[in-house]
C-alpha cells in the first residue's frame, strides 16, 4: 500500500514516526532530504506552497500533506491503525496529544537549554513517563499495545519518543518495567526491526543540532 515521499531535513526528528509506521506496515517510501541551508534560502520548490511554512511534508501522488500529527492520523486511517471503535480512537488521540506535550518539552530543552537544563529535565522524566506506564498497565496488563488489541499509529509515536529518551538518559526507564518491555516488544516487530537496524536510520541524527 502506498508510494510516498517524505520531505524533511536530514535527521530523524518529526519524520521518524512516519518511517516507523510505513516500514512496519510494509509500505514503500522515499526520503527527500532537504538541507536547512536550502530551506532557509528558499531554494526548495514547494516552500512557498507549504501550508504553514514547515516540514515534514508527505507526498502521495499529487496529494501533499503537512503537520506531523495530521500525517500520522492520515496514515493511521489508511492502514487501519486508529482503533476498532470511536472510544479506542479517542484514547489513541488522547495519548498522541500527551506525547506531543512530552516532545515539546524535550525539543525546548534540546534546542534552547541543553547545557543548563538537561540535568533537571532528566530528573523530571519520571513524572512525565508515569501517565504512559499507567495507560499501558490498564490495557491487557501492559502486555500489548498502548490502546486496544492491535497496534495503532500512536504506538509508533510512543516507541520513538521512548527510544529518543533512552539515548538521552539510558536508565530513564529503570522504574517503568512495562514501558521498558514495551520498547523491546514493539522494536522487535520484524519489518520495523529491519528499518531500525538499517544504515539509513543509524546514519540519521536525532536532532539537527547534533545534541541528543
């Protein structure tokens, strides 16, 4: 299903969750990497038409979509990854919003306050992770996915943010056994594992400033 182009800077950033989803679902995509210099100089043919002046962009034929959350929900609907009913869909969206808050705090620290704020940020991580451990425990005793009985688009988002934090603070999940097991379980899905172990993934930095 699908033949997509992901246009983004040469990093993982907000496009990585799309790569997780597409690889796990067996969909083909091409990465169009655009340097920050070219983007800033306006040397990108679609910059003027980018709805909010931002990337990533998902292109599917003549259809172009911006905003990472909207892209993930679109791909989720296309691949049947939005829950089995309205209540599951709502819980998936709720979890996604919670992850957006966590990612916003992480990015603020990485880009604006890394040297002075990293230690305090790591100290506060237990408070940030606790709601996700609780949500996981309430769904099949934490042995499956964050919502429902099958993977959803938000599982890729949760895996990405947890893996990112494990690079920042390798022992950050020591008090969260369900989340730690969850990372291992989701990352071991065969098609996703192939991508996670790929050269392209390993060579792509997490953030554009090289901090992680």
